[in-house]
C-alpha cells in the first residue's frame, strides 16, 4: 500500500511500458513475473485479501458480494446466502459489535501526554501535497494548478522534516507559492524550527549552510563552524521582534510576538550553555546521552532488534553511531569535534510534567536568578528516536545512488540535497512559513482572528490518538479549502494496536518452513515479529477500532448512542473518507510495509486516513 505510483510493488523500481499485474487483485502491478512471484506470499496475505473479490462466507463462491454491516468481516453473494449463513455467523457478529461498544467506552477516558521534544520525530517524512498524484494528475487542469498557491496546515507538526520534503518534492512544472502553517504547542521544537529556517536564510550566501544545517539537525557534537553559526544566529534572534524576524528572514517566517516570547527563552538558554567540550563546565552531552541510553530498558531491546535487520557492513557503522552520535558528510572523529550541540537540549520539565503548561514553567524559571532543577537544559533525544527512521530509506537510496562509506554519510547527503532545494525555493520567495504555538484544538480561533486563508491539506500527526478522530474532524473541517476538490484532512493512528486484542499476529503460529520460505524471497534480514506484521492482514481489527473511535465522540464531545456502521463512519460529520479497502490513499499510505525498509522499523503499525469534502 506504500508503493510510489508508477513503481513495482516488489522491487520499487520504475515500471516499464509492459507491466505484470497481480492475477488476483486489481491494484498491485509488477515490473516482471519474477517480482510478482516473489511478492505473492506477502501480498497475497495482505493487500490481495483487502482488494480482491471476496469469498461468500456461506457458499464459498468468490465474486461480487454484500458485506455484513454489523462486523465488516463476512461477505455473502446475496440475501439468501446471508440468511443461510446467519446461524453460523451470529455469535461472531454480535461479539464484534459488543467489543466495538466496549472499546468506545475505554476510548472516552482522558489521556495525558507529554515527553521528550520531538527534535528527531517518530514517523517517516511525508510530502504534504503529492501534486503529481492529485492536482497535477488531471491534464486539463495542469496549467491552472501549476501556478496556484497552496496552503498546508501541519497541526502537531514536530520538526521540519515534512515541510522540507514537501518543498523539495515540488515538481519542476510547479511555479506557484507554497504556504505552510507550522502549529505545535512545544516551544522547544518550535524554537529549533524557527532557528533552522532563519539560519537557512541568514547564511544563504554560503555554499555550506545546507550541509551544516543537516549536521546541526542530528549530530551530538559539532565543529567550530557549526557552533559559530548557531551562536551568531541566537545572538541576533534574541534581539528581534516578530516583525524584525519576518524582515530578516526575507518574509519566510511569520509569527506573533506573544509566541516569540517563548522561543526567545529557549534561544537564550541554548546561548548560555557551555558547549566547548574540553572545559570542565561543559554540558557533556556524550555522558548525558550514555546515561539516558543505559537507563532506557526499551533501548536495550529495540537497538539490537533494529541492528538485526541491517546488512553486516551497515550494521557495524550504525553500532558505532549508537556510541558517538555524529552526523557529518564524511567519517568524522569524535575527538575532532570540539563543541556539543546545544539545540539537542531542553529542560527536564518537558518530560516530567505531562499535561501541564510547559511554556508557563519555562517563563517562570527563566525569570529566576537560579533556575529550578527541573528547568536545567539537558540532552533530550529519546533513545528510541533514530534519525535514519524518519527518512524513507528507499527514497534515500533512490536519490543518492552509488556507494557511500556509511549510512550516516548517505543520509547526510540526502537531507543536504533536500535543504538545498528548500533554500532555492526560499530565495525565489516561493516558500512562506507561518508559525503558531497555539494548542491545535484552539488553532481555528487564531486562524479566524488573523483572517488566514483556508487550507488545501491539513495534517494532524497522531493527535487523533489523544483527542479522537471526531474531535479533529469537527475542529478542522471548517478550515478546508472548499474550492479545491483535492483538499483533505489526514488523521493518523499509531497506538490503536494496543487497544484491540488479536490485531497483533501471534508469531508462535508461524511454521519454520513458512518463515524459511519468506526469508529466501526477501532481500532484507528478517526476524519473526517484523515478518509477521508484513504478512498479517489486521484491517478487520482496525475497522473495529475506527468504529469505536467514532462512537466515543472525541475529547470534550458526547459519544454516539448507537454503534456506527463503517458506511456511516466514512461519511462522518459530512466528510468523505477515502476507502482504503477499495483503493490506495493519495497523500499518505494507509499502512507501510516494514521489511523492505531496513532502516525504517517503527512504521508498520501506523494507519493513515484521508478525509475529503463531499464532491459538489
């Protein structure tokens, strides 16, 4: 489901003129019969099960069928077959309906969230627009869409990876302007985002800023040149008003003075840190990082798990990266990097006071002569967050061909190239960023107050996990651009798997011969659980979760009295959800494969839904 349009479903290479379709479903296409055969076991267990004609649950005939609206997990040729099959299906159907109702009650419970700032991110970078798969896919409209301005809202945006990929992925024929609203309540993440954007403009006349910014984005230690870039930028930013920042960034960054206050506090604290590593008062990020790694039980399990998927040569280099945390365009030595990276720090409060106003805590402690212990700025990258996971390694390899001395060098080159394209777009005046620190659920009020235009795309990260899909649709539907038939809201669910029993495959039920057969057909080293997730269709379980989520009503909203059918879910709040069982999403894959991406392991369970305004 995550195959790039026009590419083979197995090897991901661009399709030739003569293609080989799947002989069981109308969606998958391959470049050769060998690719089709190689993917038959995995594809047959997942996408074929979803897209192919269903088998009647009563007579066993495959063809056009009617779906049971009660459970969405049984199909019948006609009402006669359904009537004959009901005595055998009744218990299962009523059991699923009862579970949906029970789960909806659990989803009503309030959830608190708050942890490390997402300087790295927890999902792969996404192109918000996908113009060639949307507006620019209709030939008769290409000229109009190639010049129009697009507006994107990224609610709960995290870092800049999605914005960078979107801007760098604009097709050559597109010559319009891209407006992106970055909305996140986290002042640390937003301080970093604005700093990076400012640096890209401030030092645009140098030939190294894109490479240096990539290093600053991810590297634990940095050179004097990178540190001086940070120091100079912070010194200037701390003195600016919002209007001065807008002017200094050549119109790139726009925000309110009331939001800028919080960013200035973060910038001031970064500037005050002693980052020279050979000084006794240095912040010593290496030691802080080691303590964090050593005290994280999940890292002790997940890091070996992650390494086991990677080929031997790259595995050795990634093992070394876990030790040194360096990210350069060459094989840098730790001893040659004299400075710690201050932008990888934040205050302890960001992870110990979830649910409270971190921004108020930040301001209060900044006003004290001696900061509270919890307000110290320390290394804050969660051990499970790995830079290589947030960029699709298939695209990284595609756009950085040839051999590289290490994955770090390959990824550094890829991100640097993206930033070069973003810089070019900025200098042309075609990328404009509005920054908002409002709570995303309050953002519509700010949108109205500032008379901002409506959006062609609204991305909501995995905020749905915390407030429910209904709350997001009610909040953001009024902000969609109803003059663009391709406008959409994207919701993502990452934590659903933990709430639905049976949604995880039981690897103990996988035979050794079956596992060996798959391993012989796959170029990536596999272990049992990742193999199982790619070869297990848990879509029926996600449907149960989705119906329960809609029934729960969302944060601060009343629940529904009746269990919604899947058909009513697709039309919830006057929206039209793209049915992921009948075709592919147009912006974000409904789900990702895990095993074909050796450097991306955490995306197999995410589910993305695309909600559009009804046509006409």
